[in-house]
């Protein structure tokens, strides 16, 4: 080994002991310096870039070589058990709009969209034990106050002059008006959860002609089941909302995460736990985008969408190659804003798309991981849920996720704030019963078990924005969640110590 190679190795090994990444351009510059250890000691960030080294060296009037930058990932001696495991997953393309979009925006597309939604959700409710629905046209033959079961799609909802909640329901066989008595407090609370375009079941009493009085509600819902476990000791990690390119992107903290996921921890117990992570789900808003909201350009550190994705690629590719990474888009990514969103085009993530362990899916997207059906959705429709249901708390994103599971539909009313594309097949209805529901968007971590499905939202990697300050929303940045599939234990991993 020549002298230059020896010094390069010494620099890399020294960085290893300090739990730091270093790129090749920085190494080349430091090789020319006698006090290179002192220079490294001046770097507080976990990732040593040439820009940082350059600034330090310029102050001491050093000469720098003109070399091409190449990222070198520092890895400690780390024996991850997941590295020896064979990956077991299947991307469920049949439930993903990517490469399956055929909407032209015609009236026929809209009819197909609503008919498909109604048909699927109707079939779920109609199969419920003790529920025997009749079509709306059969109401005419019933006596006053005769009991009957109905299924319909909510078309309108209002409070009558007498103070009763009134719901107009639509179906292929006609329409009817359903009334909730203002004196029934429990039914009133339940009716407050009913949103436009919901498909619901009702047990009612006929009042007059096409008017009925509601006795109880029935949702499409998930079947009640015991949470699934497996014997394989392996984990899934969730992260979301990097917003790479924003001035508020937490690159330093994300660097700590990258160092950690590569095995850099002083705790043997923690090393064993993170060594079981075989899968990572990234739930959207990978970059901050361009022109997403007024005056965004003033809040961008990187003002070119391709360069934002270059930075995202530079960082995310440092995840160990034995980990399978599934990435869906969000509203800030370079795809259409309307749901369902197709996967991020390869032209933006060319290098990542050529790596075998990175997989790009739509939002919503579905992946069968170790036999667990996993729904991945960034979460744009959650905002409409909070606007429509004031009982929900944005600091508890799992609440909105559970409400969408009850509906078996992650869209929340056509024509509200979040736009939807009228595809021939409604990709927003939850056609399978998920074991996991992974989401982002709300910038706040939260998780809960619902009828055997684990709902998880990990937070974000962006500091509090002006918009969030105006809204009074406090995010929980710098947090990842991982869940062990054998024990179903969830662990919060915190990389930010700020407020």
C-alpha cells in the first residue's frame, strides 16, 4: 500500500471512530493537510462534505485539488441479521394507478368512477350478518314505520328547520331522505361523522314515501381480527416528509439517521434491534417541489426540481443495500397533485430506479411484505377529514386514518379541497383488508391498532413552517418508527432534540 493510500485509510478510519460520513473530495483535500484530525474535529455535522472542508481550509489559506465528488458511506463493524434474510415482498400493482391510468375527464369517466365506488362498498355492507338491504324503489310498498335496511351514497347533508340532521342518499334505483332525530344524542354524534360521498348502510323506519327515520348506521369497515404475527424476527421502518430542497429540511438530523441505520450506535441492544430492519417505507413528500404554494421560491434552498431529487438520491441511497425501500409520492413530488398519484417518474430518480432495493409505488400503493398487506398513502385526503370532522385532532393523525378505514375509502368527498381523478376503477377504495396503513403528510407522529390493522404516521424531516405556525400546528420532526413483525412492538427513534 502506497503512502497516499495509507493516509486515505487513516482518514476514513478516523471518521469511523467519530461516527461521521466523508466524501472522496474531502478526503483528497485532507490528504494535503498535516493537521487533518484537527480539521475533522471542527466539523459538528455527521456528514462531512467538501463544502464544509473547503470553508475551513480557505480560512487557513490552503490549496485544494480539483476532484470529482463521490459519496463514501462510513460503516462500522455491523452484523445486521436482516442482511442474511431473503426479502419476501410483492408490489400489488393491480391496486396501483401507476401504468393503469385511463381517465380522459369525460362524463363517462365520472359515471364509471362513482358506479365502481358504490358497487364495491355496497357489496361489503350487503354481506353483513343481520343486514338485509332493500333498494330505494321498494320503499313505496312499505307501511308507515315499517322497518327496513338500506344502502346509499351520501349526496347532501343539512340541518332541517326543526333541528334534525337530514341526509339525502343516492343509489342506482333512486334517492331518499333519511332523518336523524335531534333528540337522539348518540345517533346525532354518529351522523356528524357522515361525509359527502360516503357509502353507508342504514337501519330505518319508513316515514312517508321516500322519507325514512334512521335507527342506526352501518359502515363498510374492516372485519374484526386479531393482529397478525410471524415467527421471522424482522422489522419494517416508516419515515416520510423529507422535503429535500427546503431551507427547513433537517439535513443534519437526517445524516444522523443515515449513520444510525448503517449500524453506528454505542448500544449493543439497539444495534441488534436496528439490524432486524429489512424494509423501509417512505410515505411521500420526498422533495419540497417547485410552485406548490405562493412565494415558495423564497423558502427553497434548492430551486431546481431535478437538483432537489439529486439531493434526495444522494442521501437516501446511503440506506444499506440489504434493506428494501418502498417510496410513494406526495403533493410536493413531481407527479399530479390529484389522487390517486402515480409513482415518481424515473427521469427524476434515475439512479435510484436502477438500484435493486429501491421500489417506487403510487399513492395509494400496496405492498405485501412478509405476508402483511400494507397500504401506503401519503395522506392528502386527511386534511378534508379534519375540516369536515372537528372532533379529530391533527396531532393524532391515526384518528383520521381510522375513520378512513371505517369507510374502506381514503377519499373524502369529490370536489372538496383535495382533487381526485375519475379513473375507470376507483383506486381510493380499500379493496383489501390491510394489516398496515402507512401514511405521512400531517408532520406529526402517531399510531394505533384498529381491528387488526396497525395505523402509523412517522412525522417529518422539516422544521416548523410559517403556515404551521399560523395554523397552530406543532410538528414532531426527526422521528422514525419501526415495528417488529414477530412481537408487533413499535419503537420511536428520535434524531432531533429541539423544541
